[in-house]
C-alpha cells in the first residue's frame, strides 16, 4: 500500500470522515407540542426561523449519516472497554504523525486539513475512535516476512529517495528588487533576516525563507534547476519563476539513495497492518452492529416533528 492508500485509510475510514460535524447534537429532537414554544434562532424581517426548522434542515442535509457515525463511535467505545483498550495522547500524536508523513510537506498536510474544513484540534478529536478501532483489531492482524519482502520488491521505485537540496529563498516581484537583495547579501547581509524583511512569500518569510528539503520534479522546474546547480552555501543570481523573482540559498545536498529491506521493514509492516485493519474494520463494524441492540429513532422523529 503506497502513501496515497495510506491517506485513503486515514481520511476515508468509516470512523473518521463520517460525522465530523455532529448536526444532530446541535439541537435536541423537537416534538410537535414543543415546536410552537421553541426559541427562534433567527429572524428575517420579523419572520422567525425556529430551532425546530433548523433541526429538520440539518437532519435532512446529513442527519442520518451523522447519526450512523455517532452509533458507530459508541459501538467502538463500548467494544474498547470490553477489550480493555485505552488510548493516550501519545497514541493520538503518533497517528497524526503517520498522517503527516504520508504528505510531502507540512504545508501539504495543512492544506489537506483546510480542504476538509478541519483544524488540527478537530483532527485530534476525531482520531479517538479510529485509534481505538486500530488497537482493538491490531491483535487480529499478522504480517509475515514474505509479505514485507513482497511489498518491498513491488514498491522499490517509490521507496527510493531522490536527490535533495536544503534550500531557502527570498521571493520578490521584480528583477531590480532581486538584484538589490543580492547586493545586500554580498555586502554581508544575513539571508534569513533579509527574507523576513523583504520576501513576499508569506509561508516562508517568517522562517527566514526556509523551504526545507526539496526534490526535483515537485515544484517550479526553473527554481529547482537553479537550486540544484548551486554548491552548498551558494547563493543564486536573480531567478525568474512563475511568481516573480527568487534569490536562492542552498545549505545542504543529499545524494539519491535506495533504502535496504532492513531500513524499511518497520514502516512497511506498519503500512501493511493499516491496510489489513482498513479491510477488517468494515466487516468487524457490520458484525458488531448486527450483534448490538440499536434503536435508531431518527426516521420516526422526522415524521412527528
């Protein structure tokens, strides 16, 4: 299972994605007798919108799915108690780190959270059930040495680490601005301080322009060509990129490398465990729902409100 499939387990687990926003819990169920006296949640030109009307709209737009998620989470919580499973902050942190590692950069991870309308705190909260489920099912999963070797052989190309450079940059709008910055640097100016003062890249300027390690083929090809051509400690001339002009500094080169099977055994094993748990979780949840006494009153509530 490659990193994209890792993300699929992380983001589309039946536990994590469903019900990130608990619509049903926002307002309690409202009966006909309560509707008339229910407090208005808004008024439009004096016309009230009641909490009952809002509740009905929320239920219609996603209530059934959210309630099913809440039922699933309660089942997992009950089963974790039966199994004596407990989770710690360290467990949550480790799981979130796994998610981060499946993305190329911290910025990509942050953008993924934004795309899902989540904050890191939202993610931590919603990881609880997923981590419980993994702890319940992990003892049922066995990974053999042959499976690890097979994965390594089949995915060796994607496991290889390309050549990288550790780079910083100062981004400006014009060539004249870039040339002025180069003159300051030649005069003894501090690269990080100038980046904080002058760079237009809001994502890196407060970090002194630090981009971390970059690999060829991940960004602007002109920028990458200039960065990889620099020696360690070298500073570029003005480089015209898609966003303007950059001045680039490289502080380290890393040669391409191929990890050994021993290097990757633990990470491969973890990936395979996650893959098997992802598959197993579906049938496990279906079985637990079949065995449990579940009373779902949402449909009847919708008929009587």
